[in-house]
C-alpha cells in the first residue's frame, strides 16, 4: 500500500546513525518481520527514487513502526534532518518476511551493526509466540550494538561482539554444541551468511538470510536488485530481492 505518514520522532543515536518513529497504523498492522518499506521524505524529484529500509520495530497497538538508519548518502542525509510532524510517503510493507512456525522452541538471530536492524522485530515477534531467542550481534563498538537493551528487555539471551578478531558466529557455534536450535536467521554480512550456511549443514537447523541490495523501484519492475540463486534442479537463476526476497533460505543463495 502507498500512504502518507507522520514522523513522530527522529533521534540521532550516535554520530551517523539514527532512529525514526513513524505513525503508520495500516502498515504496522500488516508488517511481518523481515519485510521492508520504501520511503520518500523530501519534496521534488531529487533524489528521484524512494529509499528502502528494513522495519526495525512495530507497535501494532500504537500504530507505529521504527526505522534504524545509517547516513550514507544524499537520501539518508535528508532523513537525518527530518523533523517531527514531517510527512513521509511510504510504500509497503514489501517483500517476504522471516518464517516463524508454531512449535519452535529456540531460534538464533545473527547480524552486524545497522545491518541487524530487522532482527529486533523478528526477535520480539518470536518471544510473543513463546519461542526462546538467542541474539548474536556484532559491531565495531559498544554504542553500535543499537538494540541490546531491547533484546534483553524482551527476554532474549544477548551476545554482543565488538572484537574485530572474533567472529560472532563462533559464539553461536559453541552454543550449538550444547543446545538445539530450530532455525537461525542472519542479516548484515555475507561472511555471517556463509558461516550460518556451513553450521546449518553440520547441526541440521533451518537457515534464513535477509539480503541487502540497492533497490530502485522496490516492486520488482526494474530488476536492479537481482541476485543469483540455486534452483531445485541444481541450476542457477536470478531472483529479485525486493520481490522474491529479501528473505531467502540461506542455502538457496549462490
């Protein structure tokens, strides 16, 4: 759906990173963990394309959704200056979300920095279903473990890693030796995705990845976000991250 929403708050967390809260009841009602929205929050046609953002938080009762962002270019520079009460055009929710199944007892969510943004929504949804969640999040500093308090507040077991010489997936691998996971969900790094794919082979759990690609249209028309995927017959094909993704089984990605 395409709506005009109001920005409620826009808070700079640390230099170069911020969190915006939007009043968007229609989208908050429909959104699933792992989906994204396309945003436009400037007048005119420069920049021309809307910008994609993962959904970081959803409050269905309050009708709000939260976006965690990093200032990396013209679009997000404008977003950082967005004031409360400003109008934002939203297209969404878009894409396929993370699958969560009744009967799951424990899952892992794994990510790095701002790339881990969709994992908070996933973890909070899983906890509401009674599923145990262990979060493994890496960043280059403690202040970039943006949602640590939220994970712990919702009852997740949180492992943060800021040591550049240590892989956060090593902590997950150690836990796999002593407990069973139904699934692991990863976002924010191809290195993390590769590690989860290898561990899923060894320990027999379902693995899913949310891919990050540059998007222009966000609806599958331009095919600018296509990635190579494995097919059932053993060949390779292309899939659009905005349409067939952004969530894929981790073993499907080439």
